[in-house]
């Protein structure tokens, strides 16, 4: 780059926009600094005119927020011009030599030969020989762990003396960049110098470190916002914090820090976060409300997951070539992910399930034949019988599969039947089949498929990341969008109420249905996801997902807080509908939200630009639509109360 700058006589300028914005009180919002700097350098219109237009735009955009906000942005415009610094380019740069970047021997060839090349935007230089093994479109998983982009302005710094060891920071992290690490005294002694720790309360005899991947973190701050003990400080990413990456790298290296068996169940909040996330370092927006759910599901079931994905945000953060965020554990097990189209995602996932089911039914028939023929030792016979009886149960499936595989390896010899059973050992584990997608897919374009799959009665799990808008394609209104919200194709506010997808699914009577909101109730999220996966039939989970398209006035660093406020004011409700309770003579519907305070409903709406902008542009219509959307929410909640027997 230096050579190119010097040889092409490029004028090189810098401006410390980050510090200017922070000094002015704008936080990380430095766009006005950069815009004024651009107009100063580009000289496409007279600078005085550019400044006038920019400041007029500030009044238009931020005038309603008060004089202080207007002055801060005007200050950013002035400082962006004043603080421009021209870098004198030395002549020596013309002969600058490319530095050799050291290659770690452990780095996979795909990362070096393909991913890094594509990330340099030099994909046209790839040789066919480098991608011959990928002709079916398959990409290796775990590529995001090698990027280490270091793009955050601020990252969390852990204060051990304030930590109450609740693991909420890890639970809500959209990018899996903050994790609780358990070490023995010996492992801690071998750690890089300066690695902080405290004695673990949940895991007696262990040391606990809350480690941050400072070069993968996007600096959203949700971890610090939810921390009850205020044990995380958002701190500017400097060279010292970049160097702190070594503590995270050490903690997640299973060759140096062994995987621990913790006493807490992984279906508990604390216990779940000691499980390795098999979805990490994605390209999702900072503060994304969708990815914490996806990450959590991989912590619970990731080593046996298959995922069908609808085109949309979940395909962008799920598989942006060339770096794949889904990954595998120390045993080489992890989610298998595939994306067909937008409209046929549910059917695609059902096809995955039915293909696996067919193989496993044939396998079960072969195991039955082997048991009847008394093949193998008594130990093998018992293992086959146990597998056959429990083959459709997810709990303990990995242990049963490993035992059966190990015994078959010892005893199969040349026996044709035992060899046939062993050849399908990849199917010993019960697959956890998931279908991921957003509300545009589930409520709208792919709804017919969703309905077909739910009606099938098959053991499949559908996860809807509900942002109430087509997030990935430009913010168009979906049938999930509530009345009054502004979106593309609904510039004057949506006039009709939000579709109640959960109630429609409940009408079948045999579909497990849940609405969840991580910001409002983390334990309910865990309970719903665990119950849905264990349910021997179709399940539908609808997850409230705060999104950058909402224009949350507090910022995406308060995405979890926004979810909490949504439930408190009655905008969203958490519930579970479990058909298995009917057989026990119990009410299958559980309303998990507390009685909301609807007097806070409008305050919640006015915390998001998708509603504020309606009030600015069409104040009279806004009042009527705000009233309508609140009444819609009240009616919906009262219906849930009746179902729960609380009316």
C-alpha cells in the first residue's frame, strides 16, 4: 500500500474521528466528522456551501432532539475540517518491500490459500487447483476464527473483583467474543503472564477468567449493559488490549486448557455458557439481536445439529464466503449448515430430516436383525438394545453412539451385518434438525412451507428470528411488522396489525410453540429452546430480535435492554405451548410474561425511530396508529391470559 501511494502521488490524510466524536459527547458516532473531511478534500462544491448544507441537514435530522445534540453535530462538522492532518509521504516508500507475514503451521491450507486471498479481494487470482475439493459448494467451517479484524472502537475489560460469576455477559454476546474460562491451578500457572482470574464458585477447585477476544469483538457493549455487578468497562481498543487477545486464545485452546465437566446442567444459564459456542465471530451487526439465539442453540445441541437456512440476515451472518462462523468442537463435531432459497427453506429442512430418518430407519432394522441373530458379545448386544430403544432421544445420544461405535470397531470383524451397521455409524447420533430464518420468510414468502412442515408432525425445530421487518433486503414491512411502524412500502406507517404466527401454529394442537425474548427472560429462553428440541414433533420458536433497522435511540449496545422494555410495556409477550401437558391433564399454555404496564407502551414506541419518524412526518396519523397498535397488543395479551387461565 505504501508503495502504491508513493508511486501514484496520492495525497494521504488522517483525521482522528473517534476521539473527536468522544470528546464532543457523540460516542462512536463520527459520521459527521468524516463527511466534513470528505467535502474539504474532495472540493466538489465550495466548502462554505458544503458546511451550510451539512448543518442544515443536522437541524432537519436532529433538531427534535434539542439544541445540545445539534451543537454536538455542528461541532463534529467544524472539527472534521480543522483536524485534517496531511501525512508527508517519504520518497523511500516508492521502493517499499512487502513484508513477509509469518504463517502459523497450524493454520489450515484453506485459510492461507483461499480465505486470505479472497479477503484481500484477490479472488480472481485463485487457482482452480486450490478449490477443486470444493466443487460441490462446501466450505470448511470455523474460518472466522482466523480473521481477527480488530474493528471495535471499544472492548470490554473485566474487573474480577466486581464479578458475581453469573455468565450473563457471555449469554448475550452476539459474536461469542466474551467467554467464561475454567482453569486448573496448573493451567493457570502456564497461562500468559497477566491473565486475571478468581476462584470459581460454580465449579469448585477451578479458577474462572472472563476472557475477551479483543480482535473479534465489535464493541457493541451489551455485555457491559447486562452485567449486574458492573464488572465490565468498555475501554478504547489500544495496543495493550490488542495484546490481551493472547489470554482468550490460551483459554479456548483445548490442547492447553482441557474441556471441563462442570456441575451445572447445560440447560441452566450459568452451565450453558461453559459449553463451547459452535457459532462464533460472525459478520452480524454490532449488537445484533438474532445471533445470541443461534449461538445459544449451538451451545446446547451444536455437536449434532443440521441447519436449513432461509436467505436473509441469517445467511449473511451464517455463511458469508469465505469465512464460516459455524465451527466444530475438539472432537470434530459441529453444525452442518446449508442454504437453498428464501421461499423453500422449511421444505428444504424437512428434506434433510426425511433423508436422515430414512437412513436411521434402515439402520434400526439392521440393529434389530443383529439383536435377534445374537451377533457379538453380551456387551455389544446390550449396547445395540439400548441404542434401539433410545435412538430418538437427544439426551445421552452421543454417549450411546460412541459406545456402540467403539464396540463395533472391536467386534465387527468380517461379519456382513455388523459391518453394514458400522458403515452408518455417523447416523448413530440423533440429529437435531433446525430450520433458521427471519420473519420475512416465516410470516410471508415462506409461510406456506412453514405451515406444511409444522403440519407434517415430524420431529423438526423452526427458529424464527423476529425483527418485524425484512432486515437484510432494505427494511421492507412484513406481516410481522406491527401497526404504526414505518418501513419500506409502509412509509406512512403500517395500517394492519401484526400477524400472530404462534397462535396459528397452536391451532394444530400438536405443535410445540414458544415466544421468547432474551432481554426479558434468559431462563425462559433456555427452557423454551430445550423443551422444543426435546419435543418429539414439530416445534416453532419465535424470538424477539432487536435490530439496527428499528433505529433504537439508546443504540444497539442496549439491544438486550430494549427487549426487556418490550415485554415490560406489553409490546411483546413470552409464552410456551407444550402439547405434552395435555396428556398429563394440564393446561398446555404457559404465559411466562408478568402483567405488563401498558402505560409505558407509547414511551417504548418513542424509543425507536421506526415509530418516531411517523410522529414527525404524520403526527395526526401517528396518534391514531399508536393507539391502534397498543390496542392490538392489549387484545393479544388478553387472549394469552385467557389461554393461560389467568383472565
